[in-house]
């Protein structure tokens, strides 16, 4: 229970990785602000699961479409009003909007598709982080984790398209600046960079071709990402890092 009484805001808790991370952080003693966008029933089911496993745990659901910055501001203020300032922020929610694949035509991603993808995956993570930092600085404690993507390190550009790949790579520049600027404020800032993770809506139909690309011969599961986030928020000396979880696919990273 190393995080007893800490408040964790996890975006995208209605998804596979967010839900698994909520469970991991509740086990460490956190209260959880459970964010969702459209899947209210999944967010409610997660609260029931957490309360059944850890009676008395504080877990409250918050709805916000994070492609709209006003909703990001509203999410932050509702969490502060109902639970207090987040000590831990996992910027996990994200989406692909459109998929054109590795050999797709860049003409099929309009500048509007590009900007909307960045708004959801990058801009809203930036804004939420910006809103959370003043309190973290004031109390000289904070943990910020981004959810990026393994191929931002691998250098292939991935299987979705240029809009998604670039929106996730940008998180790394952001975390490097924040980690360096706020290292002396007791704030750590890191990213987890998963490859292909099943039990998520995003990766609902894995193929044999995908499995064959991965040295361990299978896709990852949400718990394997949650345990990395748990490490990153319980360790005060690990900052400015991008931790890749990909079954051995990318040989050089952490
Ligand atoms: N699954 C993978 O293979 C994989 C690999 C690398 C990185 N990731 C990253 O992991 C993160 C979590 O995804 P997941 O794998 O757990 O997939 P998931 O099950 O599809 O979950 C996606 C989450 O993001 C939320 N979301 C999507 N669009 C949103 C919007 N406009 N506003 C607010 N929230 C929105 C969803 O909310 P609702 O369902 O409530 O709408 C859901 O909670 C994403 O950032 C993704 O890019 C996933």
C-alpha cells in the first residue's frame, strides 16, 4: 500500500489498459478517478469490480470526450471538486480515428484527420498535465505517465498511419521536457510504450501475422502494461524514461 491516500486520475479507464491499471493502483492504496468517454457501463462495472475486491475504496466515474479541450478542463475541475487534486496522472486515453496501414496512401489522411488525432492523443494529454502540475509542484510530489506506442521507438511508423504515429511520438518530447523541468519538484514523468495489446477495443481482432512478428509469439495483455505503470508511479528515481513492452520485438530500448 505504498500509495495510500494518493489520488490517481486515469483517462480511458473504460478500456483494457486503463481498467487493468486502475486495479493495480487501487491495490497500492490509491483512490481512482475513472475517466470514460462513451462506454459508461464499462466504467460502472470497473467501479463494482474495484469495490468488491477492495471494500471502501474510493472510485468515481467521470465522462469526457477528450477531443474537446473544454471537456478536458471540465474533467479536471470535476475531479478536483469531488476527489481533490490528482497526485498521479496516467494519460492513457487515445484513439486512431482512421487506419490506412503501413502501405497506405498519405492522401487519405486529411489535415483535419491529422489535427483531430493530435488533439485527442497529444493536445488533451498536454492540457490535462498542464492543469495537474501546479498542485504537484506545490506539494512537491507528482507522478505523470503517458501511454505512447512501441513503434515510436522502433522507427517503423506502425500499422495505423502517420497521424497516429506522430501524435504518439510527440508525447516523448513532451515527457522529456516535463521530466527535466520538474525533476527537482518531486515530479516524475515517464511513458509506457506498448506494442500490440489484446483485451482492448483497439486490438479486438489480432491476426496470426501479428503474433508471428513478436518474438514471444503472442500479443500482450493489459496487466503487463499496468504493472509497468505501477512501477513508474511507485519509483521516485525513475524519470524521463520510455519503457517499451513488446514481447522482445524492439531489441534496443528499455
Ligand atoms: N491496444 C493496443 O494494442 C495498444 C498499443 C499501444 C498503445 N495503446 C494505447 O493504449 C491506450 C489505451 O487503449 P487500450 O489499448 O486500452 O484500448 P481501448 O480498450 O480501445 O481503450 C481506449 C480508451 O480510450 C478512450 N477514448 C477513445 N476515444 C476517446 C475520446 N474521444 N475521448 C475520451 N476518451 C476516449 C476510450 O473511452 P470509451 O471506450 O469510453 O469511449 C477507452 O477508455 C491508448 O492511448 C492506445 O493508443 C494501445
